C-alpha cells in the first residue's frame, strides 16, 4: 500500500480539544477591537504579487525567501501570492472600496491566515494566524498610542500581564535618509565582520542591521549612531507624545534603540510586545507601528496609518506555558441514546425537539446501553436521554443528570423547556 499522506511540513491541524483556546483568544480579540471602535473586515488570502513586493519591500526576507506563489493557469495575466501579512491588503481594501471617502480614521481589524516559507519552530508555522489592527487616514500620534493600548487590553483580557513592551522611533522621510548615510558610514569599515545577510543589507536596507540576531553582528551595533539622536523635530515631538500617552494609560514600556521591525513600510513609532516564555529571537506576541508611506508605494495617494499584528499561535502557546488554557468543551450537553435496535427515527426526533434548548447528539448504534453510558461519561455530557422501544411507543424518555445520577421519566415535548430553564433536573427521583 502507498504511504499515508500527511500534512505538509510547517502546517498543523487545530484539533477540537485545542479549539477552545483559539476561541478564547479570538473572542478576546473581537471584544478588545470593538471596545475601541474598530470594525471587522475580511480581505482575500491571495493578493497580487506586485502589492506584496511594493508594500512589504523587495529587499525583505519575506520577498527574498518566504513568499508562496500561487501557480497560475496557462495564460493567466496576473501573478498571485498567498498573503504573508495583512497590512498591505488592508490599505488596498481601504482605497479600492471607497473607505477613504468616510471621515478619517478608518478603524479596521481582521483575523486570518498568513503564509511564509520560514523554518518551522514552536509557535511559528508556514501557515499562521494573526490579529491585524489598522487605523488608516490620520497622522495623530494619539492613534499610535491607541493601537498599543488596544493590544495591551487584549493581552490583559486573556490574563497575560507579564509582557514587555519595547518602543522606538525610526524617523520618516525627512530625517531618516541622512541617518541611513551615517549608519552606512559606520558599518562599511566593519563589513568583513558582518554576516552574509547583513553584508547585503548594508547598502540596500541598512536599518535592518540594528535588529540582526546573529551573535557576530550584535556587538557592532553598540557603537552605531542611534536614530533617536537624529530625529527631525516633528518625529521627536510625535515620539514624546506617544510615550506620554502610554504613561497616562498606565502601560509600562522600555525604549529599545535597536527596534526597527522587519518590513520596509514603517515610519516613526515602532513597537513590540514580548514575552519571556516564548524565548530566544521569537519572543514577540505582537508588533507594529506607523506606516505613513505605504499607501503611496502601492499606488494610492499619501495617507497616514498605524497598526499592529499579533500571532494567534504564539498567544495560545504562551497561555499553554502558563497553564491557562481553558478546558475543551464537550461536543454536546445532551446525548440521546437508543436502548435497543431499530430506534434511529425516534432518537432523531427526540434530538430535534431538544436542540433548540441544548447542544444535542444521538447514538442509535447497536452497542449496549452500558457501553453508551460509559462513553457519555467519558465525553462529559451533562445529560443523557434514554429510550427503548416501549418508551418510544409512549413518546417518553428517561432523562439522567450525569453529575448527580438522578433520573426521571418525561414526555418528549417537555425536554426543551426543562433543559432550557433548569441547570439540571435536581431533586427528582432516582
């Protein structure tokens, strides 16, 4: 026989037992976003290659190493990719669908799958899921602080308090070009001491040298010029305002002059939430910042924007490490069990009557009632409704509370009101 087909490397199944944790994280994300006035939007998983190349930056690792191409049919005119991140697509959707005609800013969020051909590791997969929050259309530094506060509110709602928030400003088109020349001038005499990737980035994307995780490169940055010392007055004022607003909101932060983020579209404020339990270079729960130049790069008029993305898998992993994952919910609250053969029709009818009140499944299999009851106990159902042929004829069931073991007989039509109105049929005859 051929070998069994397994999932592709770097992707995983989220099983029913894990889905409770995912649902908890997603519900908290929806709740936090809506409390801050953000609206849910869905954008396509596939996007034009040009959008990603221009939006993310052709010299980033995403484009150079990690992009997934969609194989076109013969004669297709457009090259498509699986989205590696959501921000460029959100900005495209903002303009393409006329959201820019409404009073700014547009407060938008989405939760969905992203794809990068990266080395799989704990909390990092080739198909991964993100919460993405964007505020588009306004240059106020108050929005930078707002999206940071939203991210903190989401993590706190999940009981995650022991995170570290790092912030920095990387300037903008007015002050960053001159700083980049200073950075190149500092690193060029040190080129031979840099790793291969940083040697390439020195001329094409020198800002990324500051957050390189290679041991040989990190000591060199200690004496590198810091962008905080070279911000223009406007960028410096904006960064002071962001920090002041974070302090007023009671959000602790740490200045990190080496924080630059990995995508080319960021300007001014950048930030990252980290957690010690994730460890190493992949300890980020969420990160983002301002990206005022992205809309122009992808062909629209210049429009300020800010936002962040957060990894669902990493947040779930952190909750797991802390022992805070919720228990998996049973598949149903009520199981309707046949006590004998040829009872599929009455069992199904009882279940149809009960489902408006509680989650209900059936078992009309030929297994013994004892085996069915043992399975119901292991599954954690709250009640079981049992009927044999004589009871089906009389249209009654034996309803048992699985916690107390108490049992009573009742008519089928009584099930919805009884199960919907009482936490359990306590106080009835056993």
